[in-house]
């Protein structure tokens, strides 16, 4: 079963990352992400082709990364937070 799931993840280019020991909140974060995707896109729209689904998922990803403000990141978008972290790493190196 796990090999099948891993193969399905690789098909669209999703990278799997194992959960850390004693950190189950990672599962909760993943479940919340999937629930949000279902509630805001997949349960609302239907797609005639895989290409239309792929385009809608890509647009959802862009909206989520560049338009959603995250409290724990100081009310910045995930993209802005990621950029600030990577800029800090480049300066330190």
C-alpha cells in the first residue's frame, strides 16, 4: 500500500517527506492543507480534463503562497516568509 501511495505522489511531482518522531502535528498540518484544498476548490468545481485540474491546482497554489497571510509568520505570505528565510541564509553563508 505504501509503495502504491509513494508512486502516486511521484506521478504529479509531489515529494514525500517522512514525519519526525514525536511530532504528530505534521500530520495535522497536512490534513488541514488537504481539507482546505477540498473545501476551496475540489468540492466546488469540476474539471473536464486533467489539464484543467492541473491549471486549477497551480492557480490555487499560487493564491495560497502569494495571497494568504499567516499569523505565525508575522502576517506575511508563505512566499515572503520563505524569501526572508532564504535571504538570511545567503547572508550568513
